[in-house]
């Protein structure tokens, strides 16, 4: 083949390639600009990220809701125990007052003139009443100590409750 034939042949091949490329471009439609395709891809990525973030936030909110429910149950239990304990404290305080009044009456009666046998019997009763007063005061003191411990537990649980509410609030505000 002569150089002229080779050149003609090469020209024919390049011409066919160019025509083919033109046909393919025409079938594909108008060529989008590079910026709009990149913008579209970026928006799709942002949308996907927003959906993922929303799903994550929803899962976190549901988990915090479960924790809040459990925490509320703890608070109700402690409140119930406190109410019961306070009723016991009131009963113990009334008992302490009643026994103290009886002791005061016995002390007043002991200042009255009486026989040695009556005085001995009165002294025995006074010791017994003092023991009763001491026991009543001790029981009341124990109940008040339990109340202080329960109040402290309540405050801890209430702080947890408030922390969970704050977490939920932050999650909702995102």
C-alpha cells in the first residue's frame, strides 16, 4: 500500500469514528454541564445523610423514651415507699408522744406521798415507761434515717430523670 492509500484509509477511519461519536452523542441527549451533575450528586449525598441522621435520631429518641419510662417507674416506687414510710413515722411519733405523756403522768404521780411498796412499784413502772419511751424514740429515729436514705435515692433518680429529659430535648432540637 502506498502512503497515499494509507493516508486515505486513516482519514476514512477517523471520519467514521467521528461520525459514530456524533451519533452516540446525539442519542444520549444534551450533555449536562459538569457543575449541575456534581451539584445533583452532592444533593443526593446530603439527602442520604439527612435520612440516616433522622433514623439515628429516631432510634435514640425511642431508646431514651424506654429509659424515661423505666426511670419514671423507679421514681413511683420510691415515692410509694416514702409515703408508706412517712405514715409509719407519723404512727411512731404518735406512739412516742403517748408513751411520753404516760411517763410524765407517772412522774407527777410519783411526787405524791405514797407508801414504800407503792413507791417501789411506781419506780418499776417508771423504768418500764422510760424504756418504752427510749424504744419508741429509737424506732422513730430509725424510720427517719430510712426516710433520709430514701430521699437521697429519690434525688439520685430524679437527677437521672432530668438528665434523660435533657438528652431527649437536645436530640429533638438538633
